[in-house]
């Protein structure tokens, strides 16, 4: 009698595990077109009439539990301020490798990761090692800072300047185009280093008021004098 009860119990467990003919758990595939699924081709729980029943979303499992049409990112694992990409996301708007802090696109006030010569898409633009520093087409330049990228055909280019070419000798490719870091007030010494009102010129890559140093504190440099 005990043996018979034990066998019956096993059969009941097996039947429950298999779902049985009358036990529909409501989870149906949507990728094969046989029944409606999530908009991301995932599996969703339906109400029996084909409608999605919202549940708690599980990130990164390629399933749309909360019925918003897509899977949710698992957040910012590497702590670089940008959430991980989900399947189908535009890589330029999310972190295409959320396990590395040296991989991220520009986002809001956050600068994108510089493209390194490391066989990775550091700036998440869909290209690998396209930086001028890695580009064979820029190898002949006396200063690779005259360009910032290689084009798809391998040409060396300052992408922020008109045309497809590196900057002229003595100029640097900055966000505003080709500039002379030795004399440009908006890019004095380095790209993006702007001289304040305490100076009236950029000389040899340094901000000056006339022939002297910049004025102290909030003094304005006018006509070469503070």
C-alpha cells in the first residue's frame, strides 16, 4: 500500500511539471508568429485572449514581463553613468559594454570614452579603433592630433572641419574644427581651454593680458592692461 501511494505521488509530481493538458501556464512564444508575444519577440504571460498581463520586469533576460514592448536594461553595472544597451537599442545612446568603464558613448554632459587602439568600440559608435591614433592613414602625419578619425575607406580626417582631410601643419583638430593652440583664445594650449576676461590674447599656448600674465581675480584685461 505504501509503495502504491509513493508511485502515485511521483506520477502527480511529473504531471504537474509537464503542465498537463488542462494546466496552461499562459506563457507563449511570440517569435515564431504563432501567437502574439512581446514587441521584442520575447515570451510574455497572456490573459488567454492574446493580451499581455503585466508582471515585474526582469532585466536583461530578453523577455517583456511588464508589457512595455521591450526588455529592460540591467542598469549601470560598471558605474560609468550610462545604462547598458538592450537588444535592439541604438548603441550611440547606451553603454554597449556595461562591464568596462573605458567603453561608453557621449551622453548628456558625460564625455564619451576616447577610442583606444585596443580592438574595442570604446565610444560605442559601431566602429573599432577608428581614432587617428590607430589609423594607418594618419601614420604619415607629423602630429596625429591634426586629425581625430579614419573614414570608412581609411582616409585620415578631422571630422569637425569641412571636407575630408587632416588639419594643416601647425593646427590641431578640436571640437570646433582646426585651430592653432598657440594663439586661439577659445583653445589656448589645449582644445577647449578658453581664456577668460582676465586675458586678451593667447600667446605661445598661454593666456596673457598684453605682454604680461593674466589679471588677478575678477579684473578685466582691456587694451593690454588690467
